[in-house]
C-alpha cells in the first residue's frame, strides 16, 4: 500500500519480496525475491537506494545495523528493537515512566505462578496477529508458551491480565528532522487476536485521555528516535487510564482508515518521513471513518473480485482495498473504508461490505 503514494509522488521503490506473486510484488515491478534474514540478500536489494524502510519488524537487528553503515535505515535499529523485542520495550518504557501493564520475563511455570495468575504470556520476539500470545490461568497451561519460545530461541514475557474497556491506537509520523504529525486516536476491535474493525476517532473517548494517548505516542517517537510511522496500541482501562500494550514502527492495520478518511494517509506520511520531506496533515476528512478488515472465512467460502458488483452498487461511496491474496481461513485479504457524518450508518455500511466479501451473507443480500 506504500506503492500507491509512491507512484503519485514519482518515488521509485525497490522491494525485497518473500515470494514471487506476493501482494507488494504485484505492484512494485522492481523487486527481488529473497530471504530478509540473509545479509547478502539485503545488501543486494538496497544497492543504489537512497533509504531503506520495511513493512514488518522481523529483519534481524544486527543486519539493520550493518546496512546503516552505508545508507539511512528508517526507523533505525536502535529504535526498531523496541518493536522487535517486547522485553526490551517494557524495560525502556518502564524506565521512562510510561504507563504499561505490570510485566516480567519468566523462565519457568513456577516463575509465572510467582508473577500471578491469571496472566498473559508472550514470546518476546516474532509474535503478531494473536500469534505468540497465551492467556493462562494456571501452571499447567504454560507449557505451550515455553515450548514455542524454546523453538524460536526467544524468551517469555508475563504480563498482567488488564481489566480494560477497549483497545485504542495512537499513531504519529515523525521525520528525521523532528517534525511530528499526530493522527486522531482510534478504537480497534480484535477478532481471534487479529485487528478486525477500527473506528476513527474513538467514540466517546474523554478528550483528556485522547490527548494523553497522543502525548505518549509523540514522546515515544521522540525519545526512541523513531522515523516514519509509529503505532502505539493501548488499553483503555475500566478505571479511566491508558496503558501501552504494544508498539509498531511502520504503517499499521489500525491506520488503514487514513487511506480514505484522512487528508494524508499513514502510507504517504511514512514515505515522506523516510525521505525527510515535510509531513502531510493527519486531519480527518469526515466526522467518522470506519475500517473493517476482510478476513478469510473458516469454511473458505467468500468472494473477492466477484463481490464488487453488489458491494459497489449498494454503496457508491464505499472504498474497497483488496490485497491480491487468495482466501484462507483468518487471513487478511483486504479491507473496506466508509466515512460520513453518522457513525451508525458508517458501521452498518462497512460491516455489510466486509461480510459480503467474506461470504457471510450467502448469495442474496439487500
């Protein structure tokens, strides 16, 4: 999705793709297929480039440090490690006094028991979209987490089970020169550990709490030295606080609404920041924008491109973004955006369209 603003701005991209035919390779002609954990491959793909960025946090930190010797890497490895390693992130944010859930690195079920049940166990590296996360209520439920961590060669982090009202996301863009653009704080809803729906701005969010969330995001971007997009995922607790859950230093699913609902999308502002260009306005275009992901159904029913006639005829203002992926249970294959003046109307339109593409509505639908 970075390719769209890049094409509009006349900025050529080169891509390292994990396989031929993946989504990004379909729209970036100048691409190389290879392994992002191989330093020689990384050096080959960045040769002649002005800067390097990425759409996930899994490139080895030491490889980014090596690339940084010859060209700008945004965000840099010293910043990115806080999104790559949850234990490093928790230690740094704790030292900064940023509000977070109580946490500790644990090595045995006994240490988890000492930490306190119920709690959440996470692998310190590699987890995403609900992977590498376990909710446990006793020592006999910890084995899977420790086995997964051992296989991956990482540690296990225990976090308190937070009593939260909902999940929020505060996104900011930051350029190397220090300019920052803060987007409205949004509400995100998860489905089986995967971001399913985003409402911008978060409905009925106390203005002071929204400001606190934005200030946390801006402070983290500044003090961690982030360049590009930073998404700070937060819990809004039942007692009226915000706690930092996770960080993502890239365009994030909770910001896909910005493609159609903001003056400048997260993708364009990420590109501008990486190139140290003046950032665009993060203001919303309408009072409400709703993003709903299109996820593959468990029974592998559903329709993608053949779903367009009904969806577009029913809602001429609907914005559809499909990723060129095949349907697979639980897989993100696209998203829809709807914006307008009435939140209930936006929710109904976006949910209907996503359900239609997913195949939940059968063959007939109004």
